[in-house]
C-alpha cells in the first residue's frame, strides 16, 4: 500500500514539474505581447499626450498585469522619488523584476538598450527608438512562439514519463 501511495506522489510531483516548465514556455510569448503593447502605449503617451515619463509609466502600470505592472510602477517610483537618471532607473527596475518574468537574456538586453535611449532624444527620435525596440521584440516573440509550439507538449510528457521511469527504477 505504501509503495502505491509513493508511486502516486512521484507521478504527481514529476507531472507537476513538467506542467510548470511548460507554463514558463507559455508565459514568455504572452509577456512579450504585453511588453510590446506597453511600449506602443508609451509611444502614444509620449507622441500625442505629451505626458511626462514618470506619469506615463504610472499609467502603464495601472493598465498592465503583473509582473510588467510592477516594472513600470518601480520605474515611475524611481523617477519621482530619487535623483537618478532615466537609464539608471530603467536598469534598476529591470534587475528588480527580471526573475519574476519569463524573459530570456535576449529580451533583457533589448530592454536595456532601449532604456539607454529613453528620455535622451526628441519625440520623433524617441518614436524611432520605440519602433526599433518593437521590431526586436517581434523577432523574440516569434522565437518564443516557435519554442512553445515545439517543446510545450514534450515537456509536459517528459514530466510524466520521468515519474514513470523513477517508479520503475525504485520498484
């Protein structure tokens, strides 16, 4: 009886691990779409609303879901509460929320590069920088979607099958 209960617990744990890994593959394209949408909203705030950067970031944090809302909220706080540059506030906010996102190193580098140009140019140049960042994120989203299609089902199955293998080896 104890062996059966142990076997069931092993299957549950390994299957859960597989589904957790698959969730990460699903989250990355979703978060990239949200980030692209946020940058498009930021562009609209800058170009047409003439909104200050800290206020635009605060508005974006109210519109987005977590963890991206935390990023823009942290960015807005850093801009208003401390004497820091836009670049430093952007990078510190990225470091703060990076582990909570499903982003890979490529997306973080794209966002760091964007943060270096944020607030340094006139509105037209800033719009061009946003468009460039959006095209880079588009490429990363396509890659994330390909990985999701390719590996999501396999990772789920691998979790379950590794549990079965472990049970067979332990019996």
